[in-house]
C-alpha cells in the first residue's frame, strides 16, 4: 500500500511512447485494415473470417511496430 505513494519508482519518459511510434503504428494499422477490406471486397469472404483477419492484422501490425521501435 505504501509503494503506491512513491511517485519516483519509474521514469514516465521511458514509458510514454513517442509521437513517431504512434504515427508509424497508425499508418501500418490503416494499411493492414485497408488490405483486409480490399481483399474482402474482391473475394466474397464471410464476415466472421474477415473480422478475425482484421483484428489479427491490426494486432500484428501494432505489436510489430512496438517491438521494432523498442
């Protein structure tokens, strides 16, 4: 309980993501989302599969950007 009162236990500047990471992450997430929607438009795929691909694609794009710019 007393550990919650100490504010100097971590460096908030190391934890906060930079604006460059956020912009690159949004860029690649939008590219992946557009590709999934385009593939769904070209090929008739059920919505359940498209939703899973959309969710997984955005998650993979976000995690790869965050791991690359660590």
